[in-house]
C-alpha cells in the first residue's frame, strides 16, 4: 500500500505547487514602498515649465500619481478610462508623471487623446522614476493625506480595479481610516 | 581586394583616432578614465537583477532601465557612497528581489537551507533503504555446505553427464 501512497503524496504536493505557480505573475514585483512616505522631488509641469510641483504640495489630499509616457502602449490602453473618470468628476484625482518622454510628444498625446490629469510632471531622464522604483509603465501610486504611499497598481488600470480597489480605497483614506480597520483590510485584499 | 580595403579603412580610422585624440582632453572624460570606479560599478551592478529582463543582472542587460540603473549606480559611487549604500538604495526601491544574492532572514531561510535539508533527508532515506536491504540479505536462508557443493557440480558439469 505504501508503495502507492508515497509517490501519490509527492505528486499531490508537486501538483499543488505547480497549480499555485500558474496564478502567480513573476513580472509583478511587490513595491517595498507601501506604507512608506512618497519620495520627495521637485519637477516642472508639462504644460508650464515655470510651475514646479513637489509631493508636499498635495499633503492633506488623497491623490494618484500615474506614471505614463507617449511611447507606452499599455498607457494608451488605460487612457480612455482615466479620461472618462475625469469627465465623470470621480473622487480619484490623477497627477501624471511623464516618464522618459519628449515633452512635445507628451503634449501632442494629451491633445489627441484628452488630458485626464490635474497636471503632468516632466521626468525626462527618469530619475524620479528610479526613486519611486518604477520598472515599467504604466504604474499608479495611491498616496494618502500624510504623503504616504498606500498602494501601487502595476500595469494598466482597469474598470474593475477602479471599482473594487481605487474608489473604495480613496474613500476610506479620505476618512482617515486606520490601516488595521476591518473595512480597510477588506479593500486592501481586493486591491491585491 | 576585400582584405585590402578593410586594411585601408582600418588605417584611416587609426589615423583619425590619433589626430583627434588630443582634442579630447578637457572635454567630458570617457568612462574608462576611472577604471577603479568602473570596476566597482561592474561589481555592484552584477549583483543587481534587471527588473524587465529578470534572468539578467543589470551589468549584463542592455535594457533601457538597466542602463539607467547602472548610471544611477555609477553616479552614487562617484559621489562617495559605498557599495552597500547603493545596494540598499536599490533594495529600498525594488525590494529584495533586485538582489541576486538574497539576504539571510526568516522569509528566506527555506531558500538558504532548503537544499541542505533535502540532501540530509535524501541521505537518510538512502541509509535506511540500504540497511533494510542488507537486513533482508542477511535474513535470507543460508545454503548448507552440501547444497553449495551440489550447485558447484551442476555448474561445472556438461549436459551429458547430469543424469547421474
């Protein structure tokens, strides 16, 4: 009898690991920034180089930093959704980080496809991107009133991410919900 | 013909190199100017994983992000940061995943000690199996001296005289 049980056991264990592996995404590197202060920077605005912006300017505000570029195909994919959110005047406020792009290309892109951002910041050499641990575009950081990064979406935003994660998370953060509150835990689970 | 034209162009390039080499001084220094620094950049970046081409180090990779990160490494080292400072900077941003040598901590114990444990378990199983086998051989009924003689006779006799 044991002759069959041992190989069967090994098979089951191996099968379990392989099955779990099917649902993992090796490209998704969890950000170590979650629940850490957003790195500081000072960058010019895309539409007006004279205007500078620093994350400190957004203290007491829940906001999203959306990393994008005109050369990025997946950004084109998520863009209509962002434009639609802005048109619907949703609670989500997006600030763009124009990553390693030519400003004139970026402006053309926004003129053509619509500008969903409060404004975009010019990170031409990608330094701020590196500081934020960006390794692919688009990426979106959710930053709370204290200037702490609470969540990072890797890849294009989808309607279900907006509905199940970003919208409830923003609402909870606006009410200063504690990290260990049950509803916060539930939302973070939906975000994961 | 081909060879000659190649040689010629090589000569031209060579000459061009020497005529321009003097004008370089005073301009931005080429990277090789500081071999010591480059060696350190190489050492640090060969410990860091390229995030977009995950089985390469950023020293090996030509992906744009890898080049940017290498420049970042160079810049930090030049400004007097230690190798560990640079690695820690990257770990702060990209997590332990960027390190090709994972750190020793509770979540990585299995990674570090797993292979050793597997070897020990394997050796143990091997030992038990061998012991069992030896015991089985020892327990099997012994042949008597007479039987052995019979076997010997049978083996050394030709088919003709086995009738006896």
